[in-house]
């Protein structure tokens, strides 16, 4: 079914239906929370784990020389 405007609807009514409202009443609140969690928690933990593996490989290679 297509989303056609009703003759009784104004363009503002149509736009307000399209905007997703977050829990605190602002659009995109959940996206901001997930972005913060990703950038401030998951990415640094992944980089620390990767850094440990790289350091281990370098330590092993230098130990053999």
C-alpha cells in the first residue's frame, strides 16, 4: 500500500508522522546512545585486544632474533 497524503492532511501532519521520536522526546535518541556505546566502549576494547596481539607477535619475533 502506498503512503499517499489524505486530502484532509497538511504537509506538517505528514512530516510529523515520518519523524521517529526517541524515549526522551528527541529524534534519534536511541541512535545517539548506540553510537556512544559503540565509540566509547566497544571500539576501545577491541583496539586494546588488537594491540595486545600485535605486541605479543612483536615480542615473539624479537625474542627469536
